[in-house]
C-alpha cells in the first residue's frame, strides 16, 4: 500500500495540462482548444491507478468469500483474480516505459 501512496504523491506533483504552453524563450503558444476540458496526463494516470487498486480489492474480497464459504462461484473469483493480475502487469509495464523514457531524457545532451 505504501507503493500506491508513493505513486499517487508523484502523480500529484505532475503539472496539470493547460490550454497555453510556454516555450523556452518565454513566448506563449496556443495549445489545444481551451473550451474543451480534457483530463491531463496525471489525471488519466491517477484514474488508471485507482482502477487497478479497486480490482485488487475486489479480487481479495471475492477470494475471501470463497475461503469463508460464503460463495461457491469459483469462476467469478478466478476471472476477477486474473483481471486484477493483468491490470497490475499493465501498470508495471507503463511504469517501466515511463522510467525508461525519463532516463533517456536525462541522458540527452543540451
């Protein structure tokens, strides 16, 4: 759970997407249409992270129901656990690609 909180704190530090972007020279250039309120990168990432977390909790709850004998629906439990596992693997791959991209940007010479 500490990894989840750490990731959310890092996402919270990402700048929000705005309609106007500033260039290196300080001149503002128009970005996307300002009338459209689209979620930023941090918002999309946070939403996906929360979705993966919810799937993990659902899988654990369904597994506990099977163990305690409250439910006999093993197929639902197995599909929930597999969905949770695949979502988490996708999250890890996204994290790996982001870290790889960040390291590549660090290696760039200005």
